[in-house]
C-alpha cells in the first residue's frame, strides 16, 4: 500500500539511492542529506532543494549523478567543491546541491552551519524504501545541537555568534525562516543580531535582495518587516527610512510617517487576503496577475508590497512648515529616483 505522506518524497528517495550507489561504486562511504532538507522532511514540507554533503569528490559525484538522471550539471565553486544538479519534472524542477565537508567529518561540518534547525544530517544509506512508505520516526538523524527539539518548540537558535559573523546574511535569513516556518527567534540570537546588524552592509545587494523578497512572500510580511526594523537590520538595507521615523504628517494623518508606511503594507495584505470581498468579479484575474514573476523568485505581489513600504520615502526631503502646519512639495520624482 502506498503511503500518502510518501508521495512527495518518493522521487527524492530514489535519487538519494542513486547517489549512494555512485558513491559506493567509487569505494567511498559517508554521504549525507543535510541542512534545510532534513528540516523540511521533519516538517513534511515539499522538497525542491536537496542538500548533499560528502567527505570528498563532491564535483565528480555530482557530475556522475547528473549523467545518471539526465539532469543539468553546474559547478558553483570549484575551490569549495560545490556543484548543483537540476532535474526538470514537468513545470517544476528538483535541485540537488553537492558540497564537500566543511571540516574533517560530518559533525564538524554541522558545527559550521547557521541555526540548530539547519544543523541536522541523515546518512543516505539509512533511507529505506518499503512499499513506497516513508516513516519519519524510523529515520536516524544526526542532531548534535538539538535542532529537532528547537523545531518542535518552534524556535530559531543560532549555533554560535561566529556563525553570524562568518556570513552576516544569516541574520536576515533568521527572519526569513521565521516568516517561512512561523517560528520565533530566541532571545540570545536576537541580541547577537542587534549587535552585529551593521555588518549586513558588507553583504552583496543581490543576496540581500533575494532574502528580503522571500520575506515579502509571507502573508504577514508587514510583521516580519517590523522585526527587521526592531533588530536594526532594516536601517542597513534601506537607510532612507531613518528620516521617516517620528516624522509627523500633519492633522490629516493618524500615524507618523514610518508607522504609516508599515500600516500601508499591512492594509495591502489584508486587501489581498480578502480580495473576493472587494472585487469578486476580478479576484481570479488579480491573483493570477500578482503571481506572475518579474524575475526569478520575485513576483508582482512581493514587488507591490515593496513599493507600498517605500511609497513615502520622498517626504522627509520635501517637508516644509507654514502656519504651524506641515506641508509637502511634490515628491513623486524623489520617491521614483530613490527606488530606482
């Protein structure tokens, strides 16, 4: 009998068995499923990105695997032994990332990862296919930092402060994971993030953009954007907001400028959530339109939220006071220039 919970994973388990066979055929042992892949299996989430860690020969294994499954092979970093194999399945694609251990063994490799929930591994040889069933409870998980407990407790906890220093983007990723998985960042990790926030400025804008727009994909992105602000990260990403904070807008506005901008995103998300109430005749067309991608990973809805957040960034530089009232010169051009 086919287990319904197994169906999303069947092709992946078969793929992992192919990897194991290739590895053993090279007289090697010790290939592991790692990181977010293990986390998502425990959460029974669909797997599209599969992370594989091996002691050596990662590029050769990836190439042989790509040839075996007729997938596309890409070298991401020859120096670090990182390669990607992409296999199209209809309109979707499975992505396998292969990497050489960061350290002498799997335990040292896991110690160099970001959060406890991403520092788990499964020896590929431990996977079993039995009547296509997939019993998570029977899988032996290498979990030196109690990531499974943190996952059950819905907590994001950094392994060590150096993990954030080594790659400051991980601070932004913590909030993105919280938005993705509806988890809470533990207090000590928040302290580390606040203290190290300025170092996010050293990360390439492309990497920051990708994580930020993944946060905008959340149905409650307004809340997670407010966390970015609270943890001192948003000032680094969008310096223009500093002048918006505390700026009164005159008697016609309830909120100061920055709160007004956050509320705009919140109200936009509420409108989209209840679009059928507002525009029943156009609901399907609007949803289809907003799902369209502007570029890979960035859809129209995420871009609309971003625009809503920034729609008043030109006001601080155009404010003037007359008769004890605040007025503003036309600022559309300044906003456009700032966003571009």
